[in-house]
């Protein structure tokens, strides 16, 4: 019979921790769109997505058409925590990683960027975090720091990049986040998106 693939992590222990503006080219395209400085972040930009965002790779993304005006896509490398990380250094950071997966960080840009408050408003709607279909262990992804990343919409490729252009790499992100909170098994770090998001396009 037919098999439906679910998200490899259906309920993160605490949260999905998102990293904003973490690809050099995405910083540039965001700066052009928002008419802001093109300086790279000096520290990771952090936001969160609640566990209720998680859906499987083929599930429908739901949104309120009357409210949602700037729905956007973001393909990201997800890092799944396998062992509690608290005050870990970069050298041992990968010892706390269970594996890698794909995260689609769906974003509503008007909610995220217009008005006041935090990015979390545009990142947290139910179903705004498709994950999977695979969780791949670190021994199978030794080149996590030089992976091609791309995203297609209706057969057209919009995003195309590589993890080589991350501002902050995976070990640093695990170590950095663990300074401020414990990372628990099943937590996911969504490590940022390469260029080609709708935000950078006119129209």
C-alpha cells in the first residue's frame, strides 16, 4: 500500500531554533529589499518556531488568505540535537548532534517585518515548518559545511546556494546557542537560508 512519510522529528523537545541572515548572499538580498546596511551579523540572529509548526514533507501548509499577504519560502539545513548541550565548545559541538535534515522555514514577511516586535510573529503559524523526509546521521554527512541547497516552486528553481557561504557554521551555532539555553534531544536548529527567497524579488 501507499506509505506516507512523516517529519523525522514530529515533536521537538523544546523548540526549533531559527538562525536569521546566516548566508552571505541572503544578507545582501535582504539588505537590498529592505534598504538596510549590508553588514554581516556580528553574532547569530536567533528566533524560535514552536513545535506546532512541524509537519511532514508532503503535508499542506495552511494559512489564512485574508491575513497572509507575503508568504515566503526558505530552504534550510536542519541540525537535530541528539544529546543535551549546555555550555559546549565548538570542538565538541558535533558530539551533541544526532543528524541533519531539511527544514522549510515558511515565513509571512508582513507579520515578520512590518510593525513592531519580533520575527517570531511571521515564523510560528501552525504548519510553517515542514521537515524531512530524511534524518541523516553525521557520519553520512561529513561535508555538511559544503552542501548544495536549493528550492523549487512549481518546478522553477528559486533558491540555489551552498552551506559554504554560511556566516556561522554548525559547530559554532550549537556552541553559541548552548550558552543561553540547554539544547535537548529532539531540538532542531534551522541554520538559515541561501539566496533566492521571495523577499528579494521585485515584484
